C-alpha cells in the first residue's frame, strides 16, 4: 500500500538522507570405534581437564577421537537477531563446528575506535555457539580474504605514509597488528575450549602460501597468538593443497597445524598425504578447512552454481575415510553496506567486484532457506557419519512481498553539495585518494574548472578506482541548467572522454564523481586505494587546482550521524529545491545521481517478515530501508536483481525506502517488495567458477 506524501514526509525523507550520508572521516561427530592400541598411545596429563588436542593423526576432544564436520557462518554477514536461527539450521544440517573470520575493519573502522557491539558483538556470537553445543574454529587474520573489503584490513592502513607493506614483516604494519591483536585476543581467550568456551582452534593469516613467502611475518604472528592465548589452543594455517603453497604458508617449528583446501571434486587423499609432510609426525589429521559448497559471483557474471549431488559425493569421499571437513560456506549471508570485496585478473585494471548477496550457493541460503536439494544431499551424507540422530529440519522462514512502491525524486546529489560549509571542502593542486582524506567508503566528488575551447576538449584520467561519472556546467548561467553528463570512466575499461563545447563567459566547472565499489581482497593488487590516483589531463596537459568533497554514506554497523556536508541542506533548501525544480520535471532527467524515496505500510506486527526489494528497470546505486544500508544494486549489469531485507530491519506501520540512483531511474519510478531472490538480470556474459 502506498500513500501520497505530505510536506512533513518530504522533510522527514530529507533528514533521513542526511543521516544516511554518514560523516566526513574517516559440534563434532564421533568416528567409528578405534583400536585400543591407537587410543593408548595418547597420554593425558590432566584427566579431568576440558581439552581439544591432536595426536595419532586424529583430533581428540576430552580424550575421545572426533571428526570435524563443520561449516563457515560469518556473524558479520547475518543480523544478530538471526544468529541463533542460522546456527540452528547449521545444527540441523549435521554440523558440529562453526568456523568464522574476524574482520579487523569491522571492529576498528577508525584508528583506536573499537567496535564490539551490535553486528560486531563477537563475544555474544561465540557464547551462542557454546550454548548450542558447537565448537568454534576462529580465523583471526589479520588478513581474512573472505570476499570482504580489503581482505578484512581497515582501509585507514592505506592512508599511512610511507606506504605499508601489508601481510609482511614491515615493522610499522606489525606494530599495528600487535595493537589490534592486543585488543582482540584477550577478549576471546576466556572463550577458549580449555577455559570452558567453544574455541578449539585459532587460524593465523589465511592462504598465505598463495600470496607471499615472508616466514618471519608468519612466525611473528604465531608468537603473538601464543603470548595472548597460551600453549593449549591449536593454532592452524590454511593453504591450497599444493607443495608450493604449503611450503610458503606453513609455520614450521612453532607447533602450528597445517590444514589444506582444494577444489570440490579433487581426489582429497593424495592432498591429505601431502599435508602430512608439513605437519609434525603423527600430528596431521586430514582436514579440508574450506570444502567449497558453491562459489562467489561478481557483477556481470552468471550466478555461480555447484551441483548438489556432486558436492555431496565429494564430501562423502572425505568423511568415509575419517577425514574432517569444514563447509565453505554453510551459510553465506549478505554483504550489507559497502563491505563487499573484489578480485582482479592479470592486472589491477581487470577489476571484478563482488555482489551484495553472498548466497554462495550454500546449503543454507541467503535468507536462511533450507528446503533445497543441496541441504538435503549434504545432510544425508553427514547423517551417515554421526552416531546421534540429527535435529529435525526447521521450515523456511516466512517471507512477504509488500507490492509496488512508488518513488519520488527527493533531491539531486550535486545540488545538495551546493549547500555545504566551504570548510569541509579539501583543496589540493592534484587529486588525492579517499583514504588520504580520511574517507573509507562511499563516493568522492572532485571539482575543477577549465576554459572552454571552440572544438571541445578531451579528458583522460589514467587511473581511477573504481568508476567515475563526469559532468560539466557553466556556472555563470543562472537559467536552471543542470550539470551535463558527458561520460563514464571505469577502472576496467578506461578511456578518454570528449567534452563538448559549452558557450560560457566564465570557466566551465568539471565534476568527477568517483564510486568506491569495494577494495580488492585477494592477490597481488590488494593495496587498493580509491578515487582518482593519477593526474587528470585535459587535451594532454595536467589539470590542476582541485576541490574534493567526501560523500561517505554510513556503512553497515556504523553509528548514524549527521554529515557536515549537508547539514545546511535543511527545510529552507527543500523549499528552494521544490521552487526551482518542480517534481514534474525531475522525473524526466536521467544520468545525474539523484535520491528517490517512497514508503510501504505493514499493517500488523505479525506481518513483518523478510522481503526482497526488486530494482529491475533501475540502473545502479545504493539502497536504504529504514536507514539501514541494504547494499549496492546494479540490475542493468546483473546478475542480482533483488536485495535481501531481513525482517528485523522492518517495522509495523510505515517503512521508508531511499535509494541513490547513479544514472538511469526506472521510467515509472517504481520498485517492488517481493518474496523471493532473483539472479536473472544483466547479460551474465561470463562465469568464474561453474561446476
């Protein structure tokens, strides 16, 4: 149901846009019975202690052999209100261990500003795992990968000069890691298994053998972990199951267990044999710590799918010979806000950002659904290797479609920027990056000016991360003309732009709006600053004298604050805006970033359910529901059409949707609330990992 807006609603919507913009700153299954000889070879010093250990090439829990049947489930990709729901579904799948990363950037978004509450309440999540009788394998980084922005590193590391060497024994980098772990590890130490908690293993770094060969760095991390966590907990690494990666990623001599991962469908047992060479004698239980149930998807690709029976058969090959495995992912979840990562190909310009959805084709779907072939196939296999009956399978959570939602153009982004305090504008001879300005996510507007030429000009920006929209405007003409869109410069297809001739008495204003689409999280090009990273050239000559304006919409798990950029954009501005640009004209203007808003009504509290916002017919942008950043949309490129909105974001009564559309709004200015996901949009020209 959609109601006609009042002036009060218009003002309320505008205030929510202000808030949205943020600030300018920065369980184990017993194995079949083993011989008494093999059991007697393992000696225990503390018969009554709660212990988890490795001996005789097996895992042992409280003096009994155990087989890890686990799964990755990331607390930061699920709202806290749904943590227990998702964990119970993992329990019904037959899992007995939860593995999760800890992303540094979630917990320290600004230097020395630690966040361990709300969506970042790690301790509560771990205690919930304990309550539900899960063991935990905790992956503390400092690098995590995980298709997460900058592999979990906080982006403010990229602002430090001289530039840090990430993932190395660079002293400055290590001092920051020491400080971070000095905050993190004492929080988790009371939750180690030997202290009565659920944590049985702690992973150091992640797949380092695929990145570097700085053994001093790895040994230093092991020393730090032991200092904070003691000698009882099992430290481990994870690397690809090849000799080359294990040689570089194993931490030899420090009693750190080496686990492996490999492509689903590969014969696991030759890899487990190789794994033994990199562990101490009789200390190499076969473990695939990332058994891939699906795969990631980038924008512009076909949604990744892995056959259910194929996946289940591959898992059986591991479990049937007493091997252990951790499903990656058991439940993928969602990259809410701006936290999605990206990959690169042969060079840093071959840029591939990840979807907002992190469904991963996992057995527990993005919205928690378990009524699917993969969940059933994997559960059947797991049940063959557990002695106790598995819990009953819960039904899918109820979802609702609340119908079409008519949107209205609330404001143009560039107009809002005309009403700012000049003191928040940064001036520089040349463009500087987001991170140098203390901005970590969102958009950055670069403004300069140039003299008109009769035949126009050619603009080139050799290095832009990641996507820039270019506009020009003659500021001396007070005739209601809008900034003219002249082209797009993309990191992956960088090209010069022809600037048309404008008759203008004064110099022409040049606006370049750059979007940070997610930092690279894997590979050699991880040092991924955002914004304009080179000189800007006009007709071959460097263009100087730039003004820069940060537009950092609040991110997932960030407190909502007023932004000095648009604090001046108050009710007086709305009055000016409405008078100068009537609504009838606004809806005919495209290619200029604009805010659109609308609302829908949920009449009863028991009708508040999960939903999806369908943005088919729109171009590209960011969406907020009740001021919660549900993520990026790009249906014109695909494959994701719909954004997941968990029920805890919604409320009885009026629910407000605000979107920033960057280029091409739906002709009818309509979005829809539907009860299902959809990955059928765009051209889907390629598939990264189809099995």
